[in-house]
C-alpha cells in the first residue's frame, strides 16, 4: 500500500500509514523490519534524511536480523552513507 501511495504522490498518507505500521508489530520481528524499511523509503522520497538515519540507527540496535533482508539494509546503509558524504545528514 505504501509504495502505491508514493507512486500516486500521496506522500502524507504514505508517511502516516508507515508510522502507524511500526506501532502494530513487535519490535525486532520480521514484519517490524519490513515496516521500518517502508518507513525509511518514505523518508528518502520526502527528503527527510535525518529521520531515515534515526530509524536506521534503531534497526542497528536490534539483536536479531533476518537473512533475507540483509540486501535491503545494505542498500539503505550505502544510501545513508552517500547522503552523509554529500552533507545532507549530520551523523552524530
């Protein structure tokens, strides 16, 4: 649903649903990781890079990671690194 809303340029709806999704699932679960990935995607699309980085930091604090999602997190990591190098993010 979130990608469809983003494609239709309904960014506020996509952002609202993405925020709600993370509250409906157990932290650290597979679905929680998927919700975070979608929420970070919305942040990238709306140029809210600091929020995307904060969400990524939360994910990095989780103990269990799912093998099938490593590629998603690797791409997000590289994208955030690039944004940091271009000075769009102030890493702390």
